[in-house]
């Protein structure tokens, strides 16, 4: 198992269109992947250059109390399950065990752990 750098940083946004325009048009990013998570909700992965990817996660109506802003960092790995097991073995909290999920045209194995100060770290492996 190896960690291959950051995969993306997730940010919760209240206005999906406004945020997409900001990161794509304002910062010169390129949408490299998107997938629907429900009616009128799409997650966008925007590459700001050199694989500095921001994941825009829409917060919908009725979710006003949801945390808005940076929500997690994701590291790329070649083995999510091994990385998860190694982190848990040294005391990481478990937010979500390794799970294979379809993300539009991609399939990934992801897991979420909590660091010592409850910071959220996602392991991300494209399969």
C-alpha cells in the first residue's frame, strides 16, 4: 500500500452554479469529473492545475445548518483497505469503512477516517 499524494480537497457549497463558475471561470479550473447525487445536485471535481483538485459538494435546501467550507482532504492510494487498516491500527477513528462506489463513469474504493483532532481524511482508490 502506498499513498500517492493528495487526490482532492472537498468543499461544501451553498450555491452549486456560483461555486462552479468561481472555481472554473474565476480560477481557471477545468471540470475533470462530475456525477449526480440527487435531484438538482451534482458534485464537480475541478482541477485548478497540476492535479490540484477541488471537489464541490452541494448543500441543498433545508440543509442550512450543514457545515459549509472545507470538509475533508482526500489522499490517493493504490489500496484503500490496507491504508484504512494501517490508520485504524494506530488509533484513527472510523467515519466510513472501505466501500466500493460508482461515481459516474468511475468506480472508486473510498474510506473516511478521523485524525487525532477529528480532522476528516478520505482514502481514494480508482478501481
